[in-house]
């Protein structure tokens, strides 16, 4: 029952003699995910700012 150690450390799904193609795809996917997260965070911040402005205006009206 000899085990082959030749596949240890290899990444499944990569082809060719270069491992860069698999990592390039992973980096592209991460960049796309970060871009979506940044856009979503900007939307959340915008909504909070709008809500905060409305709340401040309501407080100002109540105190006058």
C-alpha cells in the first residue's frame, strides 16, 4: 500500500505547467468581490447619511 506523494501541494483545477492561471482567476474573483463589497458599503453609508439628516431635521423642528 504505497502512497504517491506527487500530488501534495498541487491545486485542483489548474492546467498547464504554470500555476499562475489558477491564482490569476482567484485574484480576479477576489477583486470582483471586494468591488461589490465596496459598492454595497457606499450604498449603506449613503442611506445612513440620508436617514441621519432626516433625523437631525426632525430634532431641530421639535426643539424650535
